[in-house]
């Protein structure tokens, strides 16, 4: 199974991308720091739809397995944390990387 990481997974477009990839059978690892740039409640609501329950209570750099999609894991982390990012990439050996921030 191909593994894909999606940075900003709780954002509007990235959330839609995660759902689409999961529906197509990919293993998806979502990363998001859920900052307050815009309504964190929306981000947590989207994550809940992906099976990540109580994401607002996750500690930074903590991972949670989806209760809805067996192939979705969520890391509450910032992509600027090089140590966590390296650990995630080493663990999953992704075939694709998507980041909407250019």
C-alpha cells in the first residue's frame, strides 16, 4: 500500500485530499499543528470527520490513529519541527508528499 503524507491535513483542501486518498485505498499520514490562523474549531471538526477524536487535546508531536479509517494517522505537529518530520519520514517511507504551502 502506498503511503502519502499530507501537511496541513486539517485545512479545507487538504482535508478533502485526505478523504479522497483514503477512499482510494492509500495509507495517509496527516500533519497539522492546528494553529489559530483561522478557526481551530473548523480544523478539529474536519479531523473528527476523519476519525481523529478530541484532537484539540492532543499534545504537540503526538500521533493518533483514526477510529474511522484504518489507514489514517494524524500527527499534531508543525512541519518546521525537523526532528519529528525526520522521524515520520523514516518510519513511513512515503512515496508522495503533499504540502499546499509553497
